[in-house]
């Protein structure tokens, strides 16, 4: 039954994770920068951000999706939400594996930035 709480835990985790990593990023501004810049290529927190944010969040969303998929007598749309949560994990982990460019407004982004985006 605890699996039902994984979505709530993921919501809390992302807030705490982004806040924590932002404290380690010199002069990071939540108002003026993307949270993806915390893991951007060459940033001070490039390796740390996905370890704290993307990978654990992927596990939590996958666990939540698996829980929803396995609900007994669930309507098909509810099961679809479960599958979409599991599919979302590929995007979350992909964003962690492929950092965005340090400048999110670059005219010609790198391949890793394009994959991240």
C-alpha cells in the first residue's frame, strides 16, 4: 500500500532536490534560470544534479506507475496513467544522462542538449 505515496514523495523530492543542488551552484537564481541548468554541461553541479534529482525521481515515478498499472479493476484510463508514468521515466533519466548546454538560449545547441530538451 505504501506505493501509493510515491507520487507525493516525488513531488516533495523534486522541491528539496532542486533547492539543495541550487545551494551548491554559485549565484543560481530560481527566478531567472531553468532548473535544468543545475545539471548543464560544465556547471558546478553537472554530475550531482542528476544523482539527486533525475535518477531518484525516475525510480519514484516508475514505482508509482507500476502501482497504478497493477490496481485491481482500474479503468483503462487509470491504467494508461500508470503506463505514461513509467514512460515518463525515460525522459527523466534521459535528461539526467544528457546535460543541456550552459547557455539554454544558444542558436546551435549540442546533440546532448537536443536530447535533453
